[in-house]
């Protein structure tokens, strides 16, 4: 049982520079300042009495905001406990009660208390309670594998440029490869499912071509740099890179796809028609798109589709290559 005392503490007596229990990396306080200015300090910070001054357990942004707003003193919850592990737990619990923690904040939580546990099972159980994660043992175990990745990679995971699932696989690679993978996805800024496609293709190419993974990564980086002038539209960049990787992973399918595309080009289609092979080059599934402005134009286009049936070049699309 923790005993708290609500006291008004002078801000000059609070050691703002002691970050032992801090979880957040983001100290942007503009929104909190606006909130406190409008409604006052609703949730008291939690401090630890160190006799000469007070250490912040939870509420770094709140206290910094009050200082900016010109407060001389702040109502705080004070604890006298010397148990550092307990203080870390209070910091985690207070923060997780107030908001959803970011990836980097989760990493900081684990770093802060894992030193007090001798086995991952008990650590995962405790963190699951503090972070309100039901049956969180699996998730915490994945975090434990990720948290020692380079800071650059952790930042990219926090921003979503490297997905959590890819981050979980990175410790299996050497330091150079990890940073190169981060460099690739940091440049691409793709959603997680697109990242997984690219990552899996690179691994498959490594196995197929029997090359070092680092060599494959260097070639991908060079390809991305060579296409740096491509319009920075996510789907466009993803498609160009994926086609390049598919051509290396499945050269026969890629050649087949090109033959089909040449056949499509030979078919006499107007501007209102679009025909695509969407079956990864095996030529057994096509998509036909019509663009029309009126029912009259639709009827006219429909009649032209019937005429395509007598076009030998159209029929040739469905013949084996």
C-alpha cells in the first residue's frame, strides 16, 4: 500500500532535471499549457521526497507547463518510499492511466523496470498489469527482443516507418544489415503490409541468388536512389520497387507478364477502355474497365465490346504463350 500526501510544493524545490522515472521522450507542452491555462491543473503530478528537493515520478510535462505559465507552486502527490522499483511502477501506471503510451514510451517502461526482475515471465506479468494489457506476455516478450535495437531503428518503429512485425525480426540480423533495413523503410515510408511484401521479397531473393543479405540490401538502396525522381506517391514508389524485386524473384513470371502486356497493347482499345491482367503474370484473370458519361455512351461502348470478340488480337490474349 502506497501512502500519498497532497501538498503544495514550490516549483523551485522540484528537480526538473532528474529524469530517472521519466517515460516520455516528447516534451512538447503547448497543448498541456493551453489546457492548464483554461481549466487549471486537474491531475496532480507525483513526486518523491528526497529531503533536499523533490524528484518527479510522473508529471514532467505538467510541472514544466506550470513553470512556463508562471506558477510559483503546484499541488502534488508526495510519496516518501525509497523503493525505486515501486516508484518506476507508479510512473508507468500513472502514465498508462492517463493515455495510450507510444511505442517508445513502452520501450522506456520496460527498460526502467526490467533490471528489478530475474526472469522475463514475472516481468511480463507485472508489465501487463501496469500497462492494462490483457494476456500481454506474448507482446511484452516481443518488446524484450526489440528494445535493444539501435535508437535510429526504434525511432523509425515509433513513427511507423518500420513496422513492429519487421522490428521483431531485426535482432536476427547483424548491425550493418539492421541499419540498412531501417534506411530502406525510412526512405519509403510505406504502410506495414507494403513493408512486409518488400521485406519478404528481399529475403527470398537472398536465398534464391545465394548472396549475402547485405549485398541485396545495398542493391535495393541503389535502386531506390536511382529512382529518387519518382513522384513521391506511396503507391507509385511501392509498385516500382515491388516490380523490380518480383523481376528478380520470379524472372520467368515477369517475362510472361511483359508478353501479355505487349498483347494488350496490340488490341485496339479507345480512351474509354482499360484492360489489365491482374493475376501476377499467369494470364488467367483480366480486368476490363469502362469509362462513360451517359447511358447512351455506355450502350455504345457495350456494342464495341461485342465487336472485340471478332478481333483476332483480342482472342490471342487468351491463347497460351
